């Protein structure tokens, strides 16, 4: 299904089932070896807690989420907002956490991307260099598993010929094929070559309400970042009525760049390599009662 669809959006695409590479090695350096074992997706909080006006009291913990999704000790990847209560500022969170179990403490391999006060560029830091918690704020889209080795879907796509970004392409392929049946996937992919459009939220929450996508885009800080970028996508083909964010991807690198992935900006030269797995379960945690569709891009 994926290979057929990708070939409509990329010059070259190959999809196969392979053994998950050891994700504790370069370039990932994750705290778990794989993305297999009881795979599940959690959509926590939501954009309505960030805009039009921030609700700073919305704070969560990845160790608690792991219990909520009935997988204590889960290995969690995804995209979310950092806890402003901990950082003192607003920032992007790239969660990569082996949550705590009865036998072991949590191992937090997450990154935070924020605006550098010195030069207004991107400041990417490993979370554990400054903080010891597993907190996040406002919203997160998370893919969780036991972190085991196993069979995964390897996706290679080079040379983008269509308008869709890599993640939107995957999601829309699934939606087109499976229709009413929601299919969720998560894992990791590398932008191996090329550049990408990435945003980082500013350190200050907006004082005036952000009521439109244009307001949001004027508030966000956009950058062109270079490969290699290691990205953590969470995809659900279709919202079955839970007010989901159907796709959300954050990325980090080993050269100081990272944030929220929008699109590659070098379609001719871009190369994607991904390892993904369909999820078995979907959990919706702290769904906003008042909602809207602004800022979901």
C-alpha cells in the first residue's frame, strides 16, 4: 500500500519488511533497541491548550502516560511541547524516553529545541543535560512500544515529485486505502540528504490570542535546517472522532538543529529512510472540551 502511494509523490520509493536496526547506535542513540512490542499511540492534551491562549497549568508526565496506556516502562517517541513550568520558557520537545519501570529508573534521551536568546537562531539541547524529570506541557503525540527488536516497515523515498511532505504522504496513502478504518503508525525516519522547513515556537507565549493559522504562522519562527535530521512521526490515517492531531513530527540532529518538521525544501535531492510500525491501540488523554482546527499543521 505504502510503496504504490509513495511512487506517486517521489521519484523512487521502496518499502519492505526488515529487522529493526539497533536504535541504540548512531545516528539515533536511543535508550531502546527497537520500536516493537505492544505498539500504541497516545494523543495527549491538544493544540487548544496552546492557542488561542495558553493554558500553562496543562502539565503531564511521560511516566504517568506510560501507565495510562497500560504499558509501564514503555519506550516513547514523538512530538510535543516542553513544560514551561520546568524550562521557564516555551519550547519544542522531541521526546525519546524509556519510561520508568518497577526495576529501572527512566532514561530520558529527549531533546528540546528553543529560540536562542543570543542570536534568535535554533538552540537544540539534550534534555538530560539540564533536567532530570520526564515532564511535558500542553500537548503531545506519542508512539509507545516495549522498545524491542523485531520486524518493522522500512520506507525509502528519494526525490520528491509531489506537493505532499513525507509524513502527509504516508498518512493520506493510508486514509485513501483504508477509508473509514483508522490506521496509526509511528517510529523514526532520517532525512539523509537535503534541507527541510522546520519551526520552533518562540520562548514567550503569545500575549494576544492566535485565532487563525496566519496568526500562528506569524508567531512561530521558521528555519531551513540541513540533513541529517532524525525525525519522530506519529500518524493516524483518519480521526475516528477523538479530536486527534492526525500527524505530528519533531526532529533532532547532531549538529544543533531541530524542531517541528513541515516539509523538505530540496525536493530534487531529498532522501528519506524510515522505520515504522502500525500501532494496535489508540489512547486519547485529556481531550480538550473546547476545540478548533487552528494550528494543526
